[in-house]
C-alpha cells in the first residue's frame, strides 16, 4: 500500500465560497479509480505543541494499492484538471508519500 498525503496552504484572500469550492474539488479526486481511501480535513483543534503543525489550510490523504496506482492518479485527467484550475489557490503545497 502507498499512502499519499498532501498539505495545502491556501491564499488568505480567498473567499469562503472559494475555500468551499476548493474542498469540494479535493474531495472530487475520489473519482480516480486507483484511490482506495480518501480523507480530507482542516487542522484539528488538538493541543498546540512544538511537534504539531497546524499552519496548513487543508489536508488530503489517499491510499493506493501500490506505486503504479499512485502513478495513474498523478497522470489522471481528473487530477490534471484539478491542478490546472486550483493551483492558483495555494501559496504552498507539501507532499509526503509512504509505503
């Protein structure tokens, strides 16, 4: 299994409607057939500690059966359209992939 986690830092000037649209678009990535599970969320209200980063706007975690499934995701038209349309929404993106 491959776990693909993406953290987005959205531009502060985005409206609430744009933020909601962005979240719907991230959740819409579940249409990609190689995604086995998908979770989307905002920073939790957990205790503030030096080892916990609450600075991001939205997080996406997906799982795939293997690297080949994640490769399909990266080149899938749904993912490419998401990047094309929503890349201007963020100031930073950080990705972690784990087996």
